[in-house]
C-alpha cells in the first residue's frame, strides 16, 4: 500500500518550475484589464449631444 506521508517527504519540485516562477514574477505582464485602463486614459471626452427625440 502507498504511504502518502512518506511520498510527500521525498517530493522535490523540478528546478525548471522555480525558473519558470522567477521568469513570470519578474516580468511586468499586462492583462486585458490593464490594457483597457490604458485605452480609457487616452480617450477624449465625448461632447454631449442634444437629444433629437
């Protein structure tokens, strides 16, 4: 039978996982929200139009 506690004690993560974490966390990655905020900052205000109803 498999002893999960013993197996967990033997576990060591792959060195590539640590390298990947460093690469992801050390880069300023923009997501869609960041891009939309930047677009909104650059928009010109829309002039109010009189209603023609």
